[in-house]
């Protein structure tokens, strides 16, 4: 069995490489590469920790995508780039590639029941990832509106 520190290190390295590798593939600006990789690391580690404590694949992916969405919005303001520059590459480690492959393989081999069940699992995980990004956007929008509301209310009473 692998020591925990080594497992964490391997997860960090490969989630960074997957995110930055995909970012290079889709021509992300070089000034945003490291932050795309950092978003990928943080999102994957949130997923990995949530999965290790038994939260399940769907909730773990949702939490990972939520954190990626929040970081993407923060990094987009810092680097003055579109949010997708950070979110799309960072989501790559969360994409259920092996289950999707197994679903297609089951269908090709004639196991329709197993293939349909695997496709359903992939669809649920994909929806959880999309929901995580959506919730992060809604959360930050709610925070900014609340902040704006209190700022204007405070200024009105001080004038």
C-alpha cells in the first residue's frame, strides 16, 4: 500500500499536468497556464478528499466543480481573462473518462444492460459537474449583489 503523502503528491502532480496539458491544447494564454493548473489541483483534491471520506462520486464531483468555478471567477478577475480560460482546463481531471470508455465498451460487446447503467452513471457525474459550475456562478453573483446592496444602503444613510 502506498503512503498517504505519496498518494497526495501523485494526485497533485497528475491533476496539474492534466489541466495544463489540456490548457495548452486549447491555446490558453501562457499567463493563465499556472492558475489553470492550480485550479485543477484544488478541484481534484476537493473531489479526492470528498470521495475518500465517503461522499460518493456525484457529490464529490459537484464539490470539486464548485471550487473550480469559484477559483475560476477569482482568477479571471486577477488575470483579466475569461472565466472559461481557467474552468475548462481545471475540469479535465474531474471528467469521467474511464467510466465513459467502459460504457461504450460494454455497448460494443453487446452488454446493453451494463452499458446503459454505465452511461447513466457518466451522465449523473457530468450533470453534477455542470451543477457545481452553475452553483459557483450563482453563489458569487449572490455575494456581489449582497455586497452592492449593503454598500448602497450604507452610503445612503451616511450622506
